[in-house]
């Protein structure tokens, strides 16, 4: 939910949430990657679905694992039959917490964003 709805007939504003934590930053890109891993069943397929290289996807997963202090993705090695990846309970919790914070922020910001958009209309 990166978009905050505005009244019918008006252009929508966009609210993007990034959370700075002691161990690093979590934002829409990392959360989208975790959701894609959950959906696709592998880091490489998730990276492809999001238009990023396997190395970039793996680096983001590694950063999330280090930030969380526990694996958020459980990856099995590739090879002849291919590997796979699933979200751990910590990964699912991270996505759920981020999305809940995002929804709360969107609800709180909606009236001010709508007012801002009205003021900025030509």
C-alpha cells in the first residue's frame, strides 16, 4: 500500500515508507522482494520478477538476515534440480509488521496528503 487514495476524480499522491532501524533500513523494495520470494519460491525467480539481478536480490536478503539477527529467508542450494527459498516466521513477521505500519501511516497521512494535493492543483 504505497499509494494513499484521494477523493474521486483527483490525482493520487503517493506515500512511501522507509523505516530506519539500528541495523539498517527497511523499505518498499526489500519488502517487495520478500513478498516475491514468498510467491515465487526462489531468490532468483523473485529477482527476475522484480527486474533485479540474482546478486542484488541475494545481497538484499543477506542484509535483511543480518539486520533481523535471524534468517528471514531460508534458502536451499541450487544445482541440477534447482534450489528454493521460503520466508521464515521472522520473514513473514517482518512483512506483516511493515505492511501494518504502512497502513497506519497511510491512514494518518491521508487527510494531510489530500489537503496538500488540493493546494498544489493548478
